[in-house]
C-alpha cells in the first residue's frame, strides 16, 4: 500500500514539474518574442518587416520544423529540385516572420480606401469590392473561409471597411502568453474573434441563427476530422463549415490575402461556391469539406511560399469521423 502511494506521489510530482517547466518555457519564449517585437516597433514599418524577413530566413532552417517543412514540400512537389524546395521553405519563413511583425503595424499597414484613386498598400479588385458590398447588404447569413496565406488577418478588417461584420473562428497559439499578446495587438475593427475551443461550434451556430456572418480557417489538421486529400495525401479536416452550411443552407465564399512585393497585399473574395448536394438536396458535408480543401490547395499551388508548411497537416489521429444524417 505504501509502495503504491509512493509511486502515485512520484507520478504526481513528475507531472507537476513538467507543467511548471512548460509554463516557464512558454513564458521565456513569449518574453523573447515580445521583446523582439518591441524593438521592431521602434523602426519604420518597411524596415522592421524586411529585417524580420532576413532574420527568419537564417534562423528558420536551424529549427526542427524546417526538416518537417522540407519533407512536406518534397512530398507535395516530387518533381521540384532540392534548390526549389529550399527556396520555397525560405520564402515560408520570411512570410511567417512578416506575419508576426505585422501585428504591431496593422494600423499603419491597412490603408484601404476603396473610393480613392491613390494606390496604397492594400489592393482589392472591382469584382471583389462588388462582392464585399453585396454580402454586406444581404441580411442573410454567410460563411467566408480562408487559409493561412499571406496576412489572413487583414481579411476581417477589409470586410469591416465595406460594412460587413464577421465573427472569425481562430486557433490561438499554443503559448498562452503569446496568444494574450497577439489578442491585445489585434485592431478593434477586426470584427469578432472566437477561439476554436469547446463550444465554438454552438457559438457560430448562434451567430448564423441571427443572420450574421462567420469566418473560418479551413487548412489545419483537425483531430477526428473527416478524411480529405490535400496535395494527393490523406489528411483530416474539420467538417464544421460543411455542417453549418447544410444546417443553415447559407452561401459559402472563399477569400484570401496574397502578399505582394514591397510590403503590399492583394485581398480577394471569390464568387460563392456551388456546394455539392445529396439526393435529397441537402449539402453533402464530406464533399463540401473536400471542396474547400481543394480551393486552399489551388491557392497554395499559386503561392507555395506563403503557406505554413511546417505544421503537421498530414498527421492522422487514428480516429476517423463519419457524418450521420441523410443528404
């Protein structure tokens, strides 16, 4: 009995020590990241962003995530040379560094004025402007989805510019201190933000119930998600978008941000998707989930250096999800 109690005590101590160590590591990493951002804030935006890009291209290849990045790229692009693969990986590190640094300059970077003839950092085509305005004027609910491309944070700001209120579902960083800092840096005109935690799907459903608009990122691994293919490889994808679209029969629009040279951006929203439906006319959730995954793949193929190749998109959890209910 005493031996068992001692074993439990040791396991408990080991667990508590691990938690404290992880918390300390998160704190140290956050302090370093926030310190770097504070220094960058002292520089003009263009100088700060270009500096962050150069540093990331040197540091990124030294991390373990770089090996995962190269492996993912080799499997996605078997015909590309090692030099081409490495170039995409370096572009990715530069893009990620710029994204992090841009949080502290969002108010200066976002200069979109759709009715001005003077070009700024943000460009939006006439077709996309018309779509933004059409959705904003419609009192029905809509779903807008995107991927982790360019600076995807600019999309809800653009939507607000055209009078469209969007509540965006996002996944907070694993580091709670960095997550808190990023949240504090977000512009107040970015619309509502909803962390992808337990109960998030019910919150989104409530917004759609009231005729609101929701934004969803659809390109991350989702444990127990539906099996889809991405670059020809099996992965698991969150079926939430398809399930909401089926339940509310609302329009679904793809939108993305493309990073341009000179710290400029192009924001695009595409025409609503023609969602696949089953024999009864209801939205086919599995086919819809694959459709939005295909859209993101198309975007990534156009600008592979602007996507996050270092995350475990193709890691399967072993638990497979099925959608019940008739189409």
